[in-house]
C-alpha cells in the first residue's frame, strides 16, 4: 500500500517537473526571440 502511494507521488513529481521544464523552455525561447528582434531593430 505504501509503495503504491510512493509511486503515485513520484509520478506526480515527474509530471510536475516536466510541465515546469516545458514552460521554462517556452519562456527562454520567447525571450531569446524578443532579444533577436530587438537586436535586428537596432
């Protein structure tokens, strides 16, 4: 029983970390695109 709870908790942690990293990656790519556009504008 405790093993199942632990595995469920691990799955939640992994999916949470995946969502966080995906959002972070999107943030970084959009920011770098803005910098590139700014650099070309100036």
